[in-house]
C-alpha cells in the first residue's frame, strides 16, 4: 500500500506556494523614476494595483478573475480601506495580464481574499503614506500632523484638507516606503460593511462585457464538432454540403492532445457568423475512429467501485490507532456505502475564446481561471514562445472551476494557427454539457464501531473515484488521490481509531475541478454516516456530533509551512448556530423534519453548517420549508458578497442533491442540454437565511464553503422522515419535491 | 441573404442576413447589442429574452424575418440609465452574481408586468421558472420581483 501525506488543492500549489501572489512596490514600466517632478502628470500610480488621477478618481486593478464570486468588489474594498479612499470615487478594472507577479491572476479554491488580504492592505497603505507625505511636503509640516480620510489628507492642527487628486503630482515624485503600518481592524471603514458589486450598474444595463461579448477587428467565428469519445481520432470529413451555407468560409481540422487538458480532435467550421458556422457544422459528414474508449459506461463504473470498495484501499490516506475491517454490521457497528455521479459545471456563459496568430505571435482574449498555466501549455502544445503569447482577460459568466481547465484556449489557438484572422470559438450548450472535465464520480464505504457504553471507537472511510490528477498528470501522477481524499488528517470528529484510504478506478472521461471539489464529495458520506451512526446508537444526531466536537482543541494538519489549522470548536459553533436558528429544540409541526450537517473547508479557513427543515407531503415527496446556513469565515470583507455566495452555494448544491447527473454510455455523455442536465429553477429555491459568526480571525474564502453540507443536511432530514438516501441525485431514488 | 428593417430600441436598422438567422445573433453580432445573451439557443434558459411588441420572447427562437417590422426592445433600450423600475429593484436588492443571466431575467419580468401588473404567485413562478441562473440568485430575484410589483402598483 502506498502512503501519501495530506494533499492540498492544486491551484494553491500553482499559485501561492510557488511564490506567486501580488507584489507591492511593483513599478510599471514606463513610469518616471522617483524624485523627479513629472511635467503634466495625470495620475499617481504607486504600484500595479492603484491609480489615482488628478480628478480624484481612484482606479483599483483586480488581478483575480471576476466570475460572479465578487472579487471585483471585495478585493478593492480591502485596498480602499487602507487607502482611506472615498468608495464613491473608486473604479475597478481588470488588471492587465502581465502587470503582476506570476500566480496573481489565478482564481480558484476560494483563495483570492485569504491569499491577497495582507498584500492588498499593504498596497493601499503604501499609497496612503505617499499621499500623506505629499500633503506634508506641500504644507511644509511633519507627516504625523496629517491624517488621511475619505479621499483627502487632513492637517490635524488646523483641520485644513486637501484632496488626493490635488496631491498626485507631488506624491508621484516621492519614494515608495519600505515599511507601512496597517490599520487596526477596529478602524476598518469599508471592510465588514455591505457594498454592492462594483459593476452592478453595468450588469443591469447590459453594458457589462463578458468574454463572449468581445470583438476583435476582422474576427471570424468557429463552431466545432469534436470527437464524441475521448481518445478517438478523426478519419475523414466531407464538407461538400456544409460549403453551401451562406457565410461558410472553410473547415479546419486539428488533432487532440493528451495530458493535462485532453483536447479532443476537432473539425471546426469557420464562418462569417456563429449562426452560419452552426448551420454548416450540422451538414458535415465526419467519420471518427473512437478507439477503445467506447467501452466506458457509468453503470459498470459504479458496479466496479461497489465491488472494489469492500477490498482494502489502494492508497492509505490517514491512520490513527487500530481499525479492523467490519464485514457485517452488528448492534455495535455500522456500515454504509454512498455514491455520487459525475457532474458538469454548466456555467450560464457558454465556453468561448478568441485567438489570433500572426507569425510567431499569438494573442488570446477570454476568461481564464489559471492564465499562467494556460500560457505555458499553449506555448508547449501549439509551438509558441511564452513571451510571444499575449493574454487579454475578460469577465467570466460563471466559473465554478470550469475555466481552471483551458482546453478551449488550446483549441482556439490550434484553429487560429490555420487562419489569417482572429477567430472566436463559441461552444454551444450541447458542446458545453458533453465535453468538459467533469466532477469525478465517487463511491464511499464507511464503517464505524462503538463500545457498549456508547463511545465511538473506530471510523473507516474508503473513497473510490475517478482521479483528476491522473488526467492532468497522467497515470504516473505522484498522487492519484489529490483532491479526492476522504476524511483525512483533518477529520474533525473525536474518534480514537481512524483509517481512511483511496482507490482510483479509471474511466475514459476527462475530469476536472468543480466548485467545492472533494469537500462536497466527502461531506455527503461523512455527514450522512455520522447521522446514521447516531441514529443507530439511539442518540440525537445534533447532540452526538457536538459531543465529538465541543471542547476539542485546534490541531495541525500536515507539517511545515504548509500545515493547516483545524478548529473543531468552530465546526461545533456553526452547527450550534444553525441548529439554534432553525429551532432544532422546538416542537416540530406534523410531518416536519430537520436535518443538520457541519464541516470545515480547511483550505479556505472557513466553516459552515446547514440545518434544513422539510415537510413530507406524501411517500418520498417533500418540500423544503426552510434552510438555515451558519458560517464562520473569520473577518468578513463584504457581508453582501458573503450572503450571495452562501445563497448561490445553496442553489448549486441543491441542484447536485436533487437532480445533477452526468452519465456515460459507450464512451459518450448522455446529457446534451438543460433539458436533461437540469439546473435548479426559480420555483425550487427554498427560503434561506444566512447567519455569520462574528470573528477577528484572518478572513477565509467563501466561494465554496456554502455547498458541502447542503446535500447531507437534506438527506439527514429525509432520514428523520424515515428514508436514508445514500445515492445522489435524489431524483434517481424515487424522490420528488415541490 | 436578404435585407430586413428592424426597429430596435426606437431606432431603425437595416440588416443583410439569412431570413432564418435568429434575432439573437443579429442583435449581438450585427447590431452590437450584446446585453442580450446566448445561453442555450433552444429556448431552454431565457438568457436571450427581449421584448417584441411588449411580450417577452426568446430571441434565439425568433428569426430575423419574423422580427422585421416588429417593435423590439432589448436591455439597452429598457431605460437611458438603468432607471426602469425593474432595474431599480434589481439594483436595490443587489441581485446579480456573475450577471450573465440577469438581463434575460429582467426582460422576462418586464414582459410579465407589461401583460399583467399584478401577477399571482403562481403566475410569477410559472414564468420565472423558465429562466435559469446557475449562480443561484433566485432568492433575490424573488425579492426584487415583489418589490417592483409593489412599486408599480403604488
Ligand atoms: S438562448 Fe434563448 S432561451 Fe437560451
Ligand atoms: S447571475 Fe450568474 S447565471 Fe445568473
């Protein structure tokens, strides 16, 4: 058995741990050196993040990609707070790619706020210090007789003020201070106060430009027919009928790639409009050699996993004490198996990308969650020098991890190489649902035993899934269980003997990171199983959980600088808050049932619990009456953004619990649109309340923490009503809801 | 190719297009009105909703030929500066997350209220359940819809 230490999410490795992050004092090329007066200066730009113009307008550049999670508001708020800017005069812009250090644009894993928090504060503080120094110079007084406030500097002796705009020309000549003092959190003016999205007005008036809205002069359009089975090859294409479509330009073919992105071979129709390209594409006659991949079948995959789950895991993830296998459950032990399907991202903005190749140079336009990796891979797969690739980032109409993958960029460049104009590739909805890196299918076997006196003694969790790392790194990956582990070293319930392991079961479909990735995959079985165990022990599931959490000290997960802190008490606290707010202890109406679940999103330093009340309307027919979410994410930057993420997380997770499912037969994905990959709908959104634990801990990330406990809380409510769903989505288990 | 006269947002446009080209692509790619979004192309998401003669319609399902001569309103023409009551309610409630579906959501509400200023809860549910939002802003859409209804019936 191979032993692997705790894994961290790949995007964290790619960005923060590789020494990335933002750099302050980072001068933009072309600006004059310090100490010189700048004739006709128009603005002051002390670093790549902040520009203050003469009219007092403050532009804050946002390096992380905005895709609905609100970084274009929360990150500027952090800067503006230290800068003492007037928020009404703050504009935000996408930071040009290349203006920041490597890794600065990477967006994923709920990492933006927690990674950038201190750097952004410093950037704001540096600019403020320079503006204060400029005012002091102007007034010929000591800087400690000056204070910054709401876009002005105040002379604290005579209360005269001067606006930031009036100071830019002097500030621009001053040296950047090496050290700055940051505000005490109690003095925060913006952080912690609800702010609306910085681009709200643009969204509401239709002016906001997403990647799909961009145009490049001379641009043509492409629609692509891709090999239906992963690993297949193009045999032939006949475009004689397609050619007849008005607007048709030509057909371009390209070969697929292997790891990391698994671009499928494609036949792209180039046309003067996307509509024409689509029409012509329908008329293509293509022969594919699908290779051996056609054998892939999800029904068989789950059968294999079920059989394999009873055998020892291939990789040991975590071990504490002694855990012996339990073959048959007794009065003092319990066994359960759970399964969850492949899932698609299905972002509202269909995937799209623009590329243009001119000789040795390549330019790209669109949304990318990992632009650095994209550039490296496009260079490698398409034969460009990295420095000859230019990226123009765009706002993303829903990310959820879809654009951590970038096979669409490689495709677009492969096509652009064969054209002498820019090309915009748009994936239609069918393409989007049928071809992507899916959230892996997964299967779990859990076993637990307890003493006669009711003390939980052993906990065993065997996770089986179709590894993401095997797809991105190839079968030789150092850790196929990366992003997939079960309860590991971070397992928060107090149990003396714990053993967890992972087995990869390979399957011919690409896999990728979907919002909450492994935490969602594992919370469902873990938080369902603890509930099952409590019920079998005839204990209240809430009290039982708390007995295993309350009073438990913080412990470290992992070693060295990458070690993470796990706080069982914070996990208990959010659970208590959710239970209290839903009225867990109050008498319940007839046919009303409550389920709870809690967890820590350790990578994002956030904790959340859900309590869900359902009404049973008939056999296997229920209505969700109320959802209460409680969260502890340390210091909250934008309470409105936090609420948005928790509400949206609920909708996203409910879709997974109720109906989300990708199935594969003969190597082909069965689903092809919103009619058979159903999203949650307006009438299915339950009433939701969000409660936050006040905290002075460093801020955590909130983009994903709102998902993992939704499905188990709902299933635990159903268990209270007499059902125990162990397989998602619930639609397949005969449930209906209204 | 044929030539069509379109009336969009009180302006008249002449476009050369295949008669069955959906209005969606004419608006987005020819008239540069990109506030109307492509989400599915098959009437399954509502992102492309515009008003045609005051009815909310899926522009992915209306050919340019059928649209010619009708009165078309897109999000860009809903108000000069985002002050239509629906936009104002959306702003107040801070509905959007990524924002991609929101122009379609708002146009659907505008269409609904043009036909009926006091729709019942069931009517709202039936209409709004046809517009998808992957970010899950439904909770806020509901609140905003109720605010507009209250506002316009004052
Ligand atoms: S694009 Fe028209 S309904 Fe989806
Ligand atoms: S706000 Fe993102 S899809 Fe609705």
